[in-house]
């Protein structure tokens, strides 16, 4: 693998009375085979992060693309 894939860090915001995910960071990043380590700084507290979070690529299990971050 040596592909450009969307990476995103998300927060939750209330829009029209409903909570929705809003990107704090979204950028295509080159990921290579093996372990990839990213460090991303954002201006607000994130609640989720993911690789291809908006399911633009063909994926057998799209539900594992985004993970909740621990709240403290």
C-alpha cells in the first residue's frame, strides 16, 4: 500500500437542535504498508478520529474507520 487517504479528527456540534460530527482536521495523507504514526494538533477537543471517515473508498467493513476518543 502506498495511497493517499483521508484522515480526519472530528468534534460534535449542535446544528438545528441535532448533534452532528464536524471536522476539526481533514486532509489526504500518504499511508504506506506497515505501521503509520500521525500526530495531529487541533484547536478544540476532539471526540473521534478516523481513516477514510466519510467512506469514499471501497471497504468491506466501513464501520471500523472511525474510533471514539477517550473523554476526560
